[in-house]
């Protein structure tokens, strides 16, 4: 666009023009974009230092606003994205630090059908991942609650151990477990685990060596967490040697 001749006095006659451009615009859907069609009008503001290309300045200003907005929308949201852009571009705005005014602008967004399909698939996968994360968080919270509950009562800890290791039970286990729990109950509230450890040793005599080691180690860990290292040592003293201990390496 040619510049009008400078008057003998004052600033050059301000220029004006229209915007008409179509280009890609980013979206929040990975690998897919909008097609943006921009129309509008601009005018130059009187200034002792006019911009060399006011049309480019006005175009850049409008596209920057539009593309910043589209980048936060999935391609399935072309209508709300365009409405947001046109709300901002539908009024006069001065281009920052440049003597150019955007009189008005309007945007139309279109999307290829395969991009819409990809966006729907991407959102479905995101929802599934969020559901998996929520389920993992719930399971972790349940496990933490279970651990805290088991640590509060040694009888619960032993019952849980037998529930998770049913192969350790024999025909007499249930009656002996009932006797053990009834005998251990007076000791647990005061944290006196040594008598319980001796009862446990008798109760578990028919278990395999590895099963005995697992049960005794579980109780030793619990007492250690309760802050009773002396009782822990007493329980660990009942620990038999495993096949790995007797046949190292």
C-alpha cells in the first residue's frame, strides 16, 4: 500500500485498510488444529513515527489474541472458541506501542472431521486415565487404613496373616487360633508382646519354616513400629533358620 504524499505541514495522512486472512490456529488436541478465517478493519493513528507496515501490525495483533485463545480449546469446541475470540475482537483496540488501531475483527473457525474424531478419542483416553488414577488413590488409601488398623491390634494382624496365607492352616488351626487370640487379648493393650510371642511359637509349630519366619517377622515389624525394640528382639529370637540361611549363596 503506497503512502500518500506528505503535506507541507503536519503529519502524513493516516492510512487504513482491511484484514482478510486464513491460516491454521493451534488447539489443545495434540496433532490437530483449527482453520482460522479472519476479517476486520484497521486504521493508522497520527504519529511523528508511523509504522512501516500497519496492516501487518493489525494482523499480528488480531491473530495473537485469536491463537492464544484457540490453544486452550479442543477442536470439538470451535463454536465457543470463536465466540470468545469475537467478544474480544469486536471492539476497537489500539495495538500496544504501535500507532495502529484495530477497528473491528471477526473470526470463523472450522475443523476437519478426522480432527474431531481424534479429539473425542483423546478425551476418552484422558477420562480413562483419570479414572485409573482415582482408583489407584482409593486403593492406596484403603491399604493405608488397613495397615493402621492391623497395627492397632495384634490379633487383627495375625488374623490378616492367616487370611492371606491360607495354605498355613491345618485341621486344628482354627481352634488353636481362637485359643491364641483369647489368651493374647489381655497382653495387647499394654503392648506386652513377649508372652504373645511364646504363644505364637507354640501355635505355629506345625507351620513350614518359611511360614513361621513370615509370621514372626510380621510381628517383629509391628512391635518395632510401636517403639519396643526389646520386645522386637525377643520375638526375633524365636525366628528359625530358613533354607537360605543354612545354605547361603
